[in-house]
C-alpha cells in the first residue's frame, strides 16, 4: 500500500522465486547464530527497545537457552510502561514466560504467568492455551478443560507478534479431546471435533476425529485393573476418577463402589467409606472382603450394630463365608 501511495506500480512477471535459505538444519542454525549476534549488538546499543529484546529472547530459544530468554521476557513484562509502549510485545512476553516454564516442567509458574496473560488480554488464545496446558500437567483436568474451551472460543487477532493460530487451535483440540477421553467423555470429545471440523475443515482435525472414532474404548475390567494399580501406587485422586467413570457407565459396579470406599478410607473419610462399602454390598454378589471393609468402617464410625445386621443377613444367604462367621462369633 505504501509503495502505491508513492507512485510505484505493480506488475505480474512470469517468474517464480524459490527461497532455499532455510532448507537444511545447518542453514537455519547458521542464520540463527548470525541473528543472535546482530540482535545482541543492537540491543547493547538500545537496551530500552522492547521489540529488539523480545526478538533476541526468541532467538535464544533456538539454542535452548531458556533461562536467559526468560530473563529478557521478564524484564519486558516488569518494566513500567512496557504495555503502553508495545502492547503486543508485552503480552507476547507474558505468554513466552508461561510457555517456557511449561517447557521446563515448572507448571505452577507457567500457570501464574498464563493467568497474567489472560488478565492482560482476555480474548487472547495464547494465554488461555498455556494456562490449560499447565493445569493439565498439574492433573487439574476439569480446570484445564475449561481453559482449552476458552482458548477455542477466541478469534484470530491482528498482532505485530507472529502467532500460528491454526497450530494453536489444533493443540487445544488435541489436549481437550485427550482430557475428555481420560474422563470417559467420548461423546463430548467427538462432538467437539465435529464442531471444529464444521468451522474449519482441515486435514489435521479430520485425522483427530478419525482416530477418536476408531479408538476402542476400554472395558470395565480394564478400567478396574487400572484403578487397582493406581491404588497400589497411592494415586488416590486418579483412582477415584477411574471409579467414578465406571459408575457413570454402570451404576451397578460393586467393585467401583468398593474402590471409591477404599479411597475415602485412605483419606480418613470413614463415614463416606462406610456408605460406599454398603453400596458395594447392595449392588454386587456376596464378597467377604467387601463385607469386612463394611465392618472396619462401621467400627470407625460407631455403626457396628448396623454393620452386624448386614453381615448376618449376608451370612444367611451364604453360610460358607468363614471369615464373616468368625467375626460375628467374636
């Protein structure tokens, strides 16, 4: 536009220019080294130039110099007036702090910086995505899912800082569907991808949907096995998610109720454990181990008389339970 305003005319020529300067990895690193040197020299002469500092930090990341890059991003983010002077660079620095902390597995710090980015630009996709990514790795699945959904609601923004919105949107969809699948919400994951495909028919979204639709769902026995393994590893929160997922699909799964009862027991919530163990007895076959769990929880909550009646009724139906008979005799 500026060229036209100055009287220049555009013409079409039968010439095709192919830029091969970044075809090989060695070429890329060579140019990045050159850029780092030039930007460093320029930054030394203009230390208050936020755009230069931001580009210099971005280039440092090519060489995995994360902490050095973070020092420059943080300087931009904490300099008074930076937002008023270079709003896009300021926001980009907040996002970069969150992103680099995520890459370094510092998820709590990443979440903190991502929150700052979201507060600065509530309609910015990057901040929401980095926040969701951090929460996902902190095992806060529901909170992470909400952040990914917020990111997907954001529109592309015109900004002086280059952003790959299409790639970011795909990353959000991948993360969100992964969480939904882990929570057993297969239909919601499929709906999410179908809606995304209607808005933007890209090969990558089609591929994600195809994989989802052809992925076999784990059986109840598989999930129970996973729950038992999580219990042995003392991963009680994750185990409870598995058991809740089973019960949502099969409200008569006595083993899942028993598993939830064990989780409550390990957390010292004996009243909840007693209720869940009783539910396991009500929904399943006579099981000595579960009946013994009922008794143990009853003793911790002062409900031994109620538990004794449950055990006596079970023994009438199945007189071959030796442990229960001995317990009642005692």
